[in-house]
């Protein structure tokens, strides 16, 4: 059966092999075992039940929480030739009856339904007449009251399964579940002798970062100006914050959308579809937006405020880079964000026994914002993973993170907490260290302490930040309550005695200009036009990662086109001709790293042929050949040879930029790039003297990529 699964993967989805974690889950389901799969967002959970649905007899019932998720999934299945439908409240009675009738006749392999549908007599009657072989529960964490997104309707799933005449296989899927929530899922869904697979939460293509900024809106503007062509989501904590930020961005010329529960259904739908169809690249939203949004080319997710817990953050941030391409997840932190979340906990959590847990979860999120450890490592340990390597790209691991000694600061804080008898919280400790003259400080006569005012050079917010960092690094314990109290942990005492030191990482962020190659942009424009024609979101046609591979490999035939990851038989047949025509035209005009008709290299080829094309160009250039000589010898366009050297420079190879950049014009070129952006070269060229060519402009962009702006 596994061999058949691999054939189906290639035929329908265009992938040669399964991703990590998919194969054991699919094998378990095909063996008839109940299964729980915890896989990261973007890890390919849907394929883990869609492939078995194709191979098992009868129909697969998919229980999904949101209408938008169902429609996207069904559209995606139709695009690869798999018969599927959904039955939910968006259909009128006639449409629902028609789909139920077709389902009874075996017209579909997958049927998506909301959990509320399982409690209706009409659907239970339909289920009794359907040969259901598999029930797949998506977003299974919603069944747990101790998860971050509990939905009472999910409790109906187990009862529905008991009513069925013949019990089908059950498979549950989630991206966010601590070990405690996993146990709750198994119990509440009543899985029978299940196999459990935790693939891991690590997302190697995501760069996580925390920015402590007093000017969040300024940071957002600067980030957006550096990434003008990228799609992104900005999450804010409240509707008011969303409205304010949306108005601010529109005022500054950004075609943003917004999404929150205070908008009408029609307004939310219009905003969501504009984002999905790439009509707008930016959306500002509360956490009401996102579950079920399968848009694969989201390049960044910015959290304007602190999320309430790690589960919510991981799921929301994980909507970036679902196609596997490098993407950023940035959390903008300010101390007042903590108070907003505490207020929301008090307003929204009615059960008294849940509040301590919610405060504990919030404190883990605060700890994430202050830790000096690898951010992915911190996050994954929260979900129960141990012995993890540092990611190397987050704001604490990157080369832009500077290690600073804060031992003296830590000693002052520890000493103050001890002298206050470990009975007070962050705010009052910070006030004492600052030397504040408040009523509470005077009430307890803390102005008489030796630690009073010994950190007067810092603001109270800065001191609070230091305290939270020490909490995150387990030097200080903070009780889990609305008014938490600080006490020292054993790890603090060697620091107080001078035996050990404490270090802090400071991230010196550098905003990089983005610049996609010309062919990739042409293919993206073609995808947009085809999406408008077919009335589907662009990512349904091809993910950005597939377009990137096309622009790099330049397939010339249908057989080569089918080798691109994400191109299955149905999509090759439907979309292959226009994409191949665009690629062939580009190659004819500009050349490519693989000339038309050149055979693919095999393992039997010589070692020289294994050298990447752009590095081969660099070797020839360093040997003394001119660009024109290299182009003629390799039968490639001059522009392609230039692009090879530019790519080498961006990858860190030794390229003599001075050979391409006229010294007299370098400063003027750089100024024009920073004023106009790097995504379009013609406006830059028109602003410069005539003797400055395009290669000089591109060389300046490559030379200064990542360099911080100076004012």
C-alpha cells in the first residue's frame, strides 16, 4: 500500500517523496490503526489523510472547524483532480441536498463538514448510508479544554462515531499540542489503541525574532519598505489596535486589508479573499483571522502585540512560509502588552480553575520575549521536545546578536528582591530599583533599603525587562496569578556571590532589501493572471517554492516540468503550456543557467559538471576571462553571466565589486537605491548619469545587501 501511496503522491501532488513524518502516519492509517499526528504548520498534515482517502474504499469524512478552510481544501483537491466537496452553513438547503444525494452515489472521495453538522439528524441519516472508511479530525486540539482554542462542538465527535453502524478508522491532526493536550485529545475523541506520531515542531525555514521597540509603528513602516513585494500578516491584540494600525498603514500608502470580529461577515470575507487572491499583500488582523488560511506564500508574520500563550503564537507565526521558503516571524514586545493580556484573561476566562493555567501560559510567552536562548529551542521545549540544537537564524542565534555581560544588573535585582523579603511583584521591585517616590514605596518604607535607586539610570520598563529576562532564564520564580510575586531560585545565588556571570544577547537588527529575479517575477505575474481567470487563489495553482524552482531549473519540456516539486499530472496538463511558453521566451531573450536542450547532469558526469553553474562562472571569471568571453564559451546570455556573479556575491564568495561599480558614481547609486527601493531597476537607472549601466546598479544592491542604513 505504501508503494501505491507514493505513486498517488507523485501523480496528484507532483512530489517524488514524502516529507519527514508523513510516511509513518499514512502507513498507520492504511494499516487500519487509529492515529494521532502532531505535525508543524506547513508540515503537510492534509496529505496524511488525503492520500489514504484515495486508496481506501468508500469515502473519507474530514471534520474541520472553519468554512474558509473547507473551501480552500476542496478547491485545492479539485485543482489536482480529486473529487471532494463540503457541506456546511454556507450552502442553502437545495445545494446541501444536492451534495448529499451525490455523496450517496459515490461521487466524492472526501467530504468536509463542520463538527456542529454531526449533531443534526439529516447528516446522521446521510452517514448511515455512506461507506465511511476514515474520519479525519483536523485542528484536533480544539477538543481539549486545556488547549488554546477549545470548541465545545468538538465534543460531539466521539458520540457521532459511536452511532455509526460500522466504526471507521479515526485520525486526528494538530500542529499545537503540549503532552497534556495530546493526552486530552486521545481521551475525548476516544481513539482506539491509537498510534501517536509527534513529528516535531521545528521549522527550519522560519527565522524567529523578538524586537523590543518603543516605536512599533515606525518599525513596521521600515520593515514594509524593505520588503515591498512580500505577502504578510500583522496580528494585533484588539479590534481597536487593528483599526488604528490599518488606518496608519493606509495613510502611509500601503494597500492593506483588515480582519476582526467587529466587522460584518461580508467585510471579513472581502478582506480575506483580497489577501488570498494577492489583490493585497498585507492584512492586519486579530487572532480571529488565520485558522484555515492555506496561503502558502506568506513571507512574514509580525505580532504587533504579545500573544496570550505559546500555542497561539506558534500557530499564528507558523502561517509564514508554508511553502518551505525562508520567512520571518517577528514579535514586537512592549511591557504594557502583558497588562493587555492579563485584562483579556480576566474578562474572557470564567472558570476559576483555568485562570492560573492561563497566567502560567502567559508567563511562558513573556519568558520567550526575554530569553537569551535560541528562540526555536525555547519554543520547542515548551511543547515537550528536548536536546535540541540552536537554530542559528533567530534573533538570539544570528550573527547580529551581540552578547553583553549583565552580571552587575542581575546582582542588583537579586539583592533588591531579597531585601523586599520576596513578597512583591515586578512593578514594585522595578520602582524601588529606579528610586520612584510612590505611595506604595513609602508605605513599606522601601526608600530606606540600600537597593533603593541603585538603577536610577534605567527606566522602570527597562528594569522590568531585565527582571523578565532573569525569570525566563530561571534565576527568578514568579507565581502564576493575576498579581504574581517574585522569589529567587537556586541558580541566582552563585551570581550573587560572584561565582557565576549572567549574559544577555542584544539583537542589532539589519533590515535587508528584497530582490527576486526577473523570471520568478514574470512567473508570479502569470500565476496571478491565471488565478483571476480561474477564480482561485494564486497559491492553488502553484506555490512560490514551485515558481522559484522553475526560475532556477528552467524546464523546457513537459517531462522536465513534471520534475518540479508541486507539479502533478493534472496541473502540468492544465498550466504547463503557458508556464513553459513563458520560460522558453525568457531563456530565448536572456539565456539561463541551463541552456535550452542541455541534458540534466547525472551521477556519472564528471566532477566539473557537478559544480553549480553560477560557481563555474565565478571560477572562469577569477581565471581572467571577461564576462563576454564566459558568455560565448558557455553559450549563455550576458545578463545570465552577470546574475551568476551577483548571486556569488550574495552567497559570500569573493567578488571584486569595484570591477563593476564606477567609484565616482557608487554613492549616487546607493542613494538612489535607498530612495527608490531595489525591486525595480528602471527608475533607478533614469535618476543616474547615462554612463551608469544596469550591472553597476545590481552590483551596488548586492554589495550593500544587509548593510544598515545610516542617517
